[in-house]
C-alpha cells in the first residue's frame, strides 16, 4: 500500500505484528544482513523496507523531535484500512542514533541495534565513501586517515553533535545504544560477529527478547546491501587502523571491553 504521506511511500502492513520494527546501526555494521535474517523467519518484511532517512521521509518526520518521532511511529502502528487497524510490517532501516527514538520505544516501536568492531566498520565505510561521485564524506587515502578525520559532507545528517573524528562518531553511536538498552525493554543488541558465527542462536535470542514470533530459522535469503568501492588495503594499513582503534577503545569509558571482536 501507499503510506499517506507527502512522499507517498510504499510500505507493507499486517495484522500479525503489533509494533513497527526498526533495525538500527552505524553504517556498515551488518544492517541488511540482520534485516534479511529477520524478514526470512517473521511476519516482518524487507520487501519493501522503509528507509528511515531524509530521503524519503525528510519532509514528513523531524528526526530530532521526540514528539515528532513518537507520533510518526504511532501513526504507522495504527494504519486504518476500511474497518481494520493494521501495523506496518516493513522493517525500518536507520542510521540515526537510537536514542532519538527513545520515546517511541516505550509503546510504539521495537528496535534491534546491530554493532560491529570499529576496524572492520571503518574499513568498510572508507570503501563506501569512495563509491559515490558526491560528497558523502571525505575520500581519504587510507582507512586510518578516515578514522581520524572529522566528519564532513552528507554523512553528517545522522549526527546529534559535532565530533572530532569518525572514530568518535562511531564510538558515540554504539555507546548510546548500550546505554539506552539498560533502561528500555524494547531494544535488542546484536553483535555482527555473533550473527555471522552463531547465527541460529543469535536470531532466536533476538526474537525471543522482543516477543517476535518466528518460524524455523533459515539462513538469510540474500545479501542485497550497497557494496563499497573495490579497494585493496595493505597489511600495514590494516595494522595501522587496528592499532589506532585498539588504543581508542582502551581509553574509552563507554564501550564494552569485547567490542574489538564484535
């Protein structure tokens, strides 16, 4: 159906889900891997998913307003079609900090936050930024240069504040999710490495924790994410960013101790 918004957005609806479901992450953390996995065994779908971003929703949602965000999720939780009240079953994909949806998590939203170790996240993000012919973010010569570079370009649209580096941006994004999960029941945290290496157990725990009914667990049907530019990275470059991230993690008071293996 068409969502009744100015942008006329395609979404799926269902009587079999009780709340919208958001998959949230820092970019390049396994977002589509998780979305496909959930869609493969539940009543939620990623065909179509709803991109919770300036495009297509920027004209309809103030992402930085607690009341505006909550009203949006309330509306897509209670969609009136003839004499039925249905909920969107399209998974929402978001790279905004999850705390912006804190109010909605109380009654109008379920969320899964997937996180990945900073080394692989930032290397993948470095390749991703080189893919575009616009200024999504700085196109640095090495992943380490990106990790230490201050955020710039279109990538800044997700930020609540300015950061000294892309590492700090990632650090704040992940730590916010951990902090929020301590006080909210309707958010589950998933490590990328667990989803990859302990798939069945990770997915079942995730769904059970959010009271999402699921069928027999199957591998995700496909990996339809946007791939970054194909770029080689030397052993030295990998060691440089690994050492940098390990040093920054060791200094952080906000990150879990095992984040380097996530």
